[in-house]
């Protein structure tokens, strides 16, 4: 177990205990820093790190002031190879960014990964909470996106067939963003701002999802997005929202481990 110290937006300290266990799935690939840096340099941000974020707790720092404490769980092999080495600075910073996004998603606390400090004189802050590891998400319903939008119906589910192309040869698509939350839920954002006339009726869009494949059609004939994902999806849990003001389609789905 190691500690990362972040700084919330209100200035209070936030201690994060990074813990590990073998039961939590590792990333689809264990990359070294050069491989990860090469992907990021080419605009490929699809590398995902499964993790579990614990609940908020209160601890006192060395000045006896109240501070936030959160426990985060990752896979043991990933931790030992990518985070534990003292010289793994690049991977540690990348993980800090992923971790801060996950904390903000679950607890609405904004942390700055550029101000993260790895404590050298303590192995943990407070007591480590017991965390349940779900190899498959037990949540069948996806939380609704908090914006006043219309629901896009998923009209078709493709065959459950894996794509032929290997993940590391896929080119990133402009306007496409993917984020993994708690190692269980994938959010896919697709930009629609270049479409003329603007999409004001969700019936113009058709979304096809299979276990490893996502396709978005306009007016049932023009392909806007067609790409593979490096994690198995559960199409039955997929839900989409059309954000009219932002001209963006956001898809959320549980993973199908």
C-alpha cells in the first residue's frame, strides 16, 4: 500500500491509499512506460486501468487538521510492475490522472494530478476499509446523465463477434473519447458538431453495439463512427443520451466480464 496526496479544489488535503489485490482484473495489457508514452504521443488514449474507488473517510494530518481519505484498489501485478518502482514516474503520473477522474466521478471531488505527492514516511493514512471486488458489475441499470436531454433508443444489437483488428493497431478517431469508471462502466462520447444540419431529432441516429464493436449511423445510411473497443461490453445494459446543446452523443454501458 502506498499513499498519494492530492489537493481538492477547496484547498483541503486528500490522502489516497493505493491498495492492491489479485482478485481485481488487471488491464488488458501490461505496458511499459515507453509503450504507454508512444500511444499517448500518437493520440491513442484508450489504455484503461481497472480500479475500485472506496468511500470517503476523515483523517487527521500531521498538523492535526481534518483531511479527506479515500482507498483505491488496483490489481497486484499491475501495481508491482507499473506503480511500485521508484523510477516509474511517467506511469505514476498517468495513474494519478486516471485516479483523479475516478474520484471526481464517484465523489464529485476535483483533484489536481499535477500536485500529487507520494509520501515517503508513511505506508497508509487511517484504516483501510474492506472493499468488495465484483468481477462482473451487479448494477444492471446505468445512471442517467444529469442534463436535460432526450433518450436515444438503441435500435439494434450486432452479433456478438470480436473484431479482427488488434487493439494496438487502431487509429484514434477525432471527436471520440472513452473513459472507464471503477473498472466496471465505460463511457463513450461522440462529437456531432460537424453535422449539418445539426441533429435535433434522436430518430436520425442509429446506434449499433456488440461485445467489442460500436457503430453510429446518421439517417440510417451515413456512418459517423465505427470503432472497436479493448474491453468486452454488455450491450443489454447500454444507454445513450443525446446532448442537444453540446451536439454530443454519450453512451454508457457496463462491461461484460
